[in-house]
């Protein structure tokens, strides 16, 4: 293995822990966008998406193993759904999972050659498979962590935590998407300070095109928007309740809720219960161009998450020139400043509603072209892809030094 020059195109294998399938066509969109950005920089990129089936679900009829392959606009893409071992034998099950995915990796190599580097996204569960493959084949290994599950109390098993620490410490580079998330995860897992290097998420160029300036005068309808998977930690109900408060104050407000998820029916029923059918609209799943269209229509974006590792939807909104109101959920501290909107310190209803009203009253003070320019400078595809490429060169050279 040679030291790569900083101009040599690399062969990068990306292994995401969640990714689009025919059933989940918008899942893991940012993994694909990062792959496309790296491809634009001249690198060859492949994807193996390893779906993990827990041991307890082996005999479920809906969880049969499968392997799909397709060329996705020049990116070779494998999707393997693999069973893993026996209940209560967690470490052994993860090892079996890694072996199953390794079979697919070897098929990938036969057809496309061995990658210069493996980049896994999140320990559970692509990181486990990528770690196993990187060790077996002595390939430089990078991991980026995105999961909030460690901090939300969903990952507590001792073996899971041990394996996570082992993978982060083995990686030639461990990455994370915000400084707050870095500190929280290092503290939670008792890792050394700066185990992770921060590289922010990128923004799809579609959000930087044709910025449409939105005006507002008191008495007009003010349009808010939110967009996410409709999950408990996204705290959509807080936004609905804030709209209820503002309407009680005789403010003419409207909310568009983009996205789908397990809470959709419950939220729709809650909106009907509050009598807000005319003020709140659900769009269902939105494609990237549809998100852009909705952002162009709204005045401002709101996000009430309990915890965000970063908050891609916020930079999408800023890129479209839309100021934001967001809870102090961690990740947004890196990039939401007073000129971009309002961070609400406490996840308290009346504080959140007050922040929404304040933004309405001061709407003209937000320079929408500056919001977009800020995102174009800091989160554009080229800049983030360049940062990632430097990480890859560094990881490869670190591995070579270890071998010498």
C-alpha cells in the first residue's frame, strides 16, 4: 500500500446503517447525497447497506434474508438483509452478522475491486459489519456516528456499549456531526476527549437554487413549516400546541407538517381534537424537490426535537432563506446564531410559542439572502466532500504508518 497523494482519486465503500429501499424511498437520503458529492470530486463510490435482523426475529416470515444489487446512477449498491445468530449471544451474533456481510463484500471486490477505505455510518449495525470486514481485509476504516439512541437511553446493554467503544477506538478516524454531540457521546461512553472529529452534514444544492424572498406584514397569514419523521423524539405535538396558543391570541398562523412516521395518525387526530384542521396541513412523505417547494411557500421553519445530532432540516431551511425557531436540542448550537433565528433554551410550550411570535414580529430583520449565503459557504457539497477526502487520506496514511 502506498501513501496516497492528495489528488489521487480513491475507491470509497460507504456502509450506511439505514438506507433507501423500495419500501423506504427517502430513508438515509443524506448518505446518498454524501456519496454523490464524493463522486463529483472524482472518487469511485460503492454502497453496501447491511440490514440487521435481530436473533429474536429469525423465524418471522417478514424477515427473510435477501440480497439485492443494482447500479444506482453509476454507484454499485448492494442491500443485504442478514440474520444474526442466537438470542442472548449478542457478541457472537454480531460476529455472525459481520461474516454474512463479508460474503457480500467479497462479491463486491470481485466485480469492482478492493476499496481504499471503508466508511460506515453508525455502529448499529453497519459499523459492526464494516469493522469486521476492515479487520479481516486490513482496509482503512472510518466511522461516523449519527445515532441519538445512546443519549436517549435506548442503548443500555453492556455488550453493545463495549462493542461501540471498541469500534470507535479501532477506527482510523471516528467522525461525528456536531460538537455538542461529540462531547455528549464521549461523556456517555467514557471515551477520551476528541475521540471524534467533527465534520458537519452537507446540504443538497437544490436548496441553494433560486432563493425566493418572502415578505410578511402584520395581519397576513404567517406560514410555519416543520419536516421530519414523525417520531416521539421529534416532539411535533409541542409545535401543534404552540400553534393552538397563537391562534387563541388571534394571530393568523398556519403550519405545514412534512413527513411520515408512526405518530402520523395520532397527530392528525390531535389536530382535529384541537379544531386546528384549517390551520395545520399534513403533506405526508416529501421528496427533496417537494421539501424545497414547501420551504419556498413558508415564512419560517420550526423544529422541536428533544435531541438532534445535527439538524439537516435546519440548514435546508436557512439555505432557502427561511429563519428558524428550534429547541436547544444539541446539534443546532453549532450553526444557529441570533441572525438565523431563535434557539429556545427550555422545551417548554409557552417559551416555544413566545419564540414563534417573536420571530413573526421581527420577521423583516432577517436577511434572507444572507441566510442562504451562510449555508452556501459552510455546508455546500464541495466543501464537505473535500473535508471528507482529507479525512480519508489521513486515515489511509495512519494505517500505513501502523503497518510499517
